[in-house]
């Protein structure tokens, strides 16, 4: 009985009454519950619950927990997703204050996926930091460190100083729990400097508190008291009773380490009273344990025993409370599942009963309708029988007519098929004849062009060349010695022009239709042409031939020769080159031609084609060939041509003048 009274005293409020503000908020909440639901009402109710919950957290943690539970239910019912994240996180915070870290982890793992889904990054970082703190309290340090780093990674993209300070505080606690006190001191100093810079007073007080704690763990009995004293002043100014009780415990530890037992007792008792006021049983138990050790050192066994009994009783009560909470949770889950199964069973029975009633009703309706249908059917059957006989007679007549029409249609189809076959044969024959005539026309056209080219070549050679020879002989009869200097200059120019004209006419007559092309073939003619060019021109020409061991059709050889000759003339006249490479390669598809030089390139005229290139394109169109110009990076021009041999017989290959 004595222990029960002691426990009730510890859990009673220590003379702390609700403030007028909380009473006023509770009245507002009562009025809101009478109003019809809706988004506006739900939002105002949520904010009111939030104000009451946070107002109670340092006064009556159980009341704060009750209003947090109501907040969670409201958010779930009204589908307030963002607000539900905060409600879950605050539930985790309350359980953290109570020292129930399993429940802390449970609620933050409810908040975290919801925050990720809604992209609430600072809320994500807050839950990661809280989870790290809970795992640190359970001495699962590696998991706690991993969660701290995840939280800091989120904050690098979405900064929040308060959450960053919280994670730094957890880092310090982790290092302290691992016995790495120097690293803990460094983390807590970083936390304090950032909090002091940003004027965040709670973390500024916590920073001073943890720095003193780290110095105490490092064996320093002087520095900690100064840090604890400053932290206590800040905590009391803010009214943070939760932080105050922890600082009081540590100040008592400093005096205990100095063997100043009376001072230590004073601060332990102050911490105990603060914890009783907050109904924080875990801190009350810790204070009783400290009092027991202090009374023991002071050789006061009666007081030590009393403190120890309170410590053991509270420790057992906390363990029992935790177990009872877990049992209640499991029992609630079991009862919910039973209720759910019962409701499902009742719903199934109701559905079955309704189904049976529906079946009975359907049977009755079916019987009635069946009788009516039988009567109507008998009447209709008699009537339809008479109509059916009449229709059968008409069907027999129509069948006879249909058979006659089908026979006539079969005869017509046979006749039509014969006519279509005859017409198809006529069209095929006409098409073959048209193709043959087309080939004859193409052959005649090429022969005519060849004859005309021979005639033009002979006319140039026999007439114009003879005339130029006669003019040359006549001009040579003039004695330049009898001329003045100016007349001698004119004489030399005229003589040179006549010789140039004679050479040009001779080359044109030869190249219009080289004599050796028809007899010796394309390869030999091009080889001779390149040899002559290398003797008479400063340009150096190279001829590369691959795969042309057999003769090509005469019309193809003539067109290829004309194309190559045109490209050589372009290089001589326009390229300002020192070297020209001519390449002819026989492939499975046809013949590839390329003429490349190292001259000035085509430049701004690369998109424009003169008469020579247009003539080449015209020849290629008749052969089904392609024409492409490449401009190397350094200098020069390369003309690439492809002529498909197989397509010649279809596209035609007449040489165009």
C-alpha cells in the first residue's frame, strides 16, 4: 500500500494547473466539434489541437499525448496528408520524452514514407534525425550514424538549420555513447556555434549542456560546471523544463565527482521535482538512482534505502508499463481483427439472406411469367403455324428462282474469266512489245549520237584544223624583221594563239570520241589520256583501277569516259591543284568513280553547279547513278560517283551531247 501511494504521488501533477490559454483553446475545440465537417473546419480544428498539444508537452505529457492521438485521427479521417506527417512526428517526439524508443521508431517510420511521397524534404530530414536519435538510445550506433548521414544529405539540397542542429546533437550523443568523447566534443561545439550564430536558443542551451557533458566524460571536473550553469540559465529563460531536468542531473554529477554531496543532493532533488511535474517517470527513476548513490556515499543508509526502493519500484513500473502497453496494443489488434471478422461474417450472412430472398422472388415471378408465357405461346404457335405454311410456299418459289439465277450467274462468271484472261494476255504482249521498241529506240539514239560525234570530230580535224594550219603557214610567211617592235609583239601573240587554237581543236576532236575507246576499251583509253596529261600538264595525275578486268557495255564506257574527262577539265581549269587522283572500282552493285585533288576546293560555290557538273548529273540521271561532293578538312575537293550496272538496262544509258 505504501508503494502504491508513492507511485501515485510521483505521477500526480506537482501543483501545475492549466493555463487560461489552454482552457480557452479547449473551449474553442468543443465549439468546433459541434459544427458540420469540412475542409475549413478540419483545418481550424487541427491547428487548435496542435496548439493544445504543444502547450501541454512541458506541463502534462499525458494530456499532450491524448491531444496528439486526436490529431492523428482527425488527419486520417479528413485526409490531411501533410498535417498527418507532423502528427506522426510529434507522437514520436512524445514517446522519445517518455523513453519509449520502440514507439518513437514506429511513428517516425509512419511519417517518413508519407513525407517522401509528398516530397516534404525537411520533414524527411526531421524523421531521419529522430530515428537516428532513437536507435542511438537503443545503442544501435551504426544504424544511427547511417540515418544521420542520410538526413544531412537531404539537408544539403533543402537546408533547415533547426533540423541540422538536431542531427549534430544526435551525432554528439552517438560518439559519446561509443566512448569517442573528443569527436563528441567537436560535434557539439559545431552545434553550439551554429545555434549561437542563428540565435536558436534551445540548441544553444543544449550545445552548452553537451559540451560540459563531454568535458565531464573526458575527466575534467572544473569546465563542465561553467557550461552547465550557462545552459541552465538559458533553459529556464525559455521555460524548457525537459532540458532543465537533464542539466540539473549533470550539475549534480559534477558536484558528486567533487565529493560535494550536499550540493549534489540539491540538484538531484531539483531534477526529480521537475521530472515529477512533467510526469517523466524515467528521469524520476534516474534521479532516485543518483540520490541512492549519494546517500550511500554520505553514509546515510536509511535515506539511501528509501531512494533505492523508489528507484527499483519505478524501474519495475516502467518495465511493466511498457509491457502493458505492448499487450494492450496486441490485444487491440486482436479485438479489431475479431470485430472485422465478425462484421465480415455478418455481412456475408446478410448477403446470403438477401440472395435467398431474391431467389424466392425470382422463382415466384418466374412461375407466373411461365404460365402466362405458355398461354401466349400456345396462341402464337397456332397463329404462327398458319403463317409458316404460307411462308414455306413463298420460300419454295423463291428457292426455285434463286437456283435459276445462280446457274445464270455461274455462266456469266465463266465467260467473264475467259475475257479477263484474254485481255490480260493482250496487255502482257503489248507491254513486251513496248519494252522491245523502247530498247530499239535507245540503241538507235546512242548509235546516232555516236555517228554524229564522229562526224563533228572529223569536221573539226579535217576542216577547222586544215584552216588553222593554212593560217599558221600564211602568218609564217611574214618576215618579223621588217616589223616594228609593237608589230613584232602582235605577230608573236597571233602566232601563239593560232598554235593554241590548233592544239585545242585537235584535243577536242580527239576527246569527243577517242579512237581507242571503241576498240581498246575504257581502261586503256583512260590510261593513255592520263599519260598524255602528265607529259603536257604541270599537274600530276594518278589513275587507280580495281576490278575492271572485263569490258563494260560500250554506252557505259562512253559515259564514264565523258564524266571522268569533264572532271579532269574542271580540275585543270579551276582547282589550282598539284595532284589529281582518279579512281575506278568495280563492285557487286556497279562501278564507283572518284576524282580527288589537293587544290583550293569549291568554297562558297560548293552548292552551285556549272554547265560541266550539270552535264555530269544529266548523264548520271540516264544511268541511274548518284553524285556527291566531299570537301576535306584541310584542302581540295573529292567528287564521288556511283553507277549501278544492273539498273542500266532499265533506266537507259544513252550518251547525251
